[in-house]
């Protein structure tokens, strides 16, 4: 029987690595504000995504897009193991000099992407050096662009990348509290609706979901370090433990309690 396990490293320059294995149910329905690009090592895992049930078997790769709901469970008795890169879409956008690419084929046999993922995890969980992160992002962005759909997507105007960067920096710095729309308007020089359009074009998600994601990432780290759930909730701007649990489950597909158990087994 497979012992469920999760290991992850610190986010670095818009990239975080996660390695996990599960023997049955893995994740409830959730979504990320990042790309999720993964390699199934062995076994088979299935997940509901964009209206269909997808299955990734050993050696296959997955490309999940920002803000797309999905779950996860083992498809075979042996369970499954996989590695996943969570990559900031704005980082991908910067690497290719355009909007984040959309890859229509969710699960594929892609030896190029599989080799890239193996290389990115060669020294895991030892931290990637800064130049190694840059190389991973550049190659990953290029591969996603190469596999993206060929249909041009309408663009009403160029993306205000500088304003989006200012908004992201401000939201990250103020992740412990609720930020008012007027504050972002002052920081970026854009009205709230224009900012929302530009922010989603550059990152694939909304300013609010992005900020909640920063708070949850900090809570995730604290819980893995053994901080009590109520303390982690208070330190990361959630009203109480139940408030944290609701958002945590929606973001990671695991309750904070299960995350704490899996993290201690790493």
C-alpha cells in the first residue's frame, strides 16, 4: 500500500517544485493561480478538468492552466507518483514577451517537457540556483508556446505590465490584510476594472485571488513547520481557523490538517 506523501520547496523567482505520491484519493476540487506542469512518474492519476476526466500515466506530462478547477485520484491500485512545477504565468509571459500561452492538450506524451521536468528535479529538494531557475523558466515557456493553440486570441490593447507588477508587489507586501480597490488604483494609476483586465491578461487570475494565494502560501509553510492552525490563520489574515480551512481546501485540494500530516511524513 502506498503511503501518501508530499514534499515541496520554497518558491523561487516564480517557480515552486512539488513531489508527491498517493494511493487513492489525492485532492478535492481546487485551483491554482499558477501553471501546473507535471510529470507522472509511475502508476496513473485521473482528474476532472475543463469538463472531462483526464488520466495521466507513467511518463506522461500534464499542463494545467491558472484558475482552472481540478481534483485528483489514483486510477490504479498501485497509486501514482508525480512531480509538478508551479510557475507564475507572469514569469512565463515575460520569458516569451507575450501573453501566457494556452495549451489545449492537457495530458500528452511529450519527451521534451518530461526531460525538462526531470532536470528541474535532479537535486530536489535542494534549492535551485537562480540561474537554474531562469533556465527552467525560459525552456518551459518556450515549450508551452510551441504547444499552444494556433488560434489568435483577441487583444483589445497591450498589457500594462508595469502596472501589473506594481499591483503584484503591493499585494504580496500587504498579504496579511484586506486591500481596498482604491489602494490599487493609487498604486497602479489604473481604475479597478482596467487593472482587473490587465492583471488577468498577464497572470491568468484576479488581483484578489492572487493576494489570497500569497496568504495561503505563507499559511502552508507555517503549518508544515508545525504552527497550530489557529495561529497560522491569525498570522496570515484569515478571520479564524474555519475561514483558513475553506480557502486552503479550495486552493490546495487538502484540508490544513491533512496537509500538516503529510508534511510531517516528508
